[in-house]
């Protein structure tokens, strides 16, 4: 069930502190978090097997009713991916109708086996994203992680996925879903290509450089539109319309322009904004409580925004599994912890 308010979040947090952070050892040294180390045995897979999730009696058996979810699969973020998949299945009314499409820089049998051993009943496919597709097109951004070729794979989904996949939900690896993903899937796109939460109170000018806004011709890019920021880590995309409209090429044109004249600094986000901002289907903010990873420089702790929550997103530098392991977690990271399947992620609280 989705979180209805900020108060329900803190209520859940209090419960989690009792359930997850044990054993409690009483001392006079204060409170300190302990994270168990990786098991020394090489025979055990690094992730625990997830329980089997089954459809309710109301679910359709027609494959046309399947929900297609696309996620990047980077070995540096695989712990986040596993947690994200678990959260989606756990909160789905029809988990057996959810199909996953993982985009990888390299197709490795070990990764396939790892997913299969963790989720034996999961319907999924793996696709190699050829980094040559963006060779010479990526400009240096403010954070190295944003410059990785796989970060740009979302732009090329229409080239990678099979033709019978006409609509997808694209999700980053650092998310947790606490609601039925079918609710997001069922959004009516109308004549739009893309749906996502819009944040029109954000200062849109910050996503582009002064060079962009001072150029008379470039400043007219959004003429006739009311551009608002949206986060590209959570999107519903009509892949068929994207393909027919040649939108990968349209985004690429801005990436090429960036090579000649620096007009943005945030990786794959700005060129997508240049093409789509002000022309998407807006969905409720509850579907992307983003920024929980802090800013792009220090990854400082953030608090949740008031209101209902269906999806938590640790966008930014700080990732919950890294902060938990370093014994410097943020409060919101304990909402991610219940979905962590990593074998060494037993957290104890010393008092």
C-alpha cells in the first residue's frame, strides 16, 4: 500500500527500527550501527532467494495485459536493482504479469544466473546496450556516474526492445515501489509519447547554462510550450510512437549540439528535456519522490516531501546501500533496507 502522508512514513520508520535493526545491545557508549561483512563462503550466491509472488484471482492471463518494465543493470548498482524488483513484485496485485527488460553494457551468463537464482519465477529478458551508439556523443557532466554510456540507454529503448513491446515503464535502479505498479502503467497517455511527474515549481532555468539562455535562437526552443522539469528515472513511454517519431535522433541532435556549445551539465537528462519538456502527460508526484540521494556533489540527507508516496527514488550521489554499509545512513535509507536481498546486509543497532 502507498504511504498516505509524511506521518505514516514516520510511523513505519519507527516500526522498522524495531524489526530491522536488531539485536539491540545495551551499553553506555551511545548508538552505533553495525553492518555485517560479506560471507567468506564463495558457494553461496550474494543475494537471498526472493519469495514467490502469485497473481490474485482477478488477474488476466492474456499476455497482452503484461506490464513491461525496463531497467538498466549495472554491476555497480545491481544491489539496488534487486531491491527495486522485489518491491515491485511485493506490491503488485498481478506480479506474474510483470515482465522485466534489463539493459546491460555486457551480456554475462553470471548476471543471468544471479537474477534467476534470486527470482526463480521472474519473467525477464536481458539486452546488450552497445556503447558505440553513444561513442563521441557524451559530454562531460558534473558527476562521473552520469557520464556512463548505460545512463543513455533509455534514449535508445526503441532500437533495443523487440517490436511487440509497444509501451514500457522505465525505472532507474535506485528506486523502491510501495504501491501497485499497475496504477502507473494504466495512465492514459492520450496523444503524448511520455508520462512522468512534472515539477513546475522547480527553477527550470537551472537545468541549462547561461550560454543557452543568452542565445536568442536557443532561448526560443520552448516557444509554445510551458516547460517543467521532470525526472527521467521514472517514465511511462509509448515505444511505438517514440520509434515512429524518430525521437532518439531528436535527442541525439541536442547531444551533438552540446559538443559544439556547452548548454547543459547533467548527463542524459537535459537533451530529453529539450525535446519533451512541456509536452508530456503529467502524473501524480507520488510516483517519483526523488532526490533522496541528496545533491550531485555530497549526497547529503534529504527528507520526504509531504503527501502520499508510491515510489521512492534515491536520485543524487548518495545511495542507500552504500550509506548503510558505511554506517552513515540517512533516515530515509531505512525505508529501502527491508527490500535489500544482499546476504551481508544484516544491520544491528548498538546502544
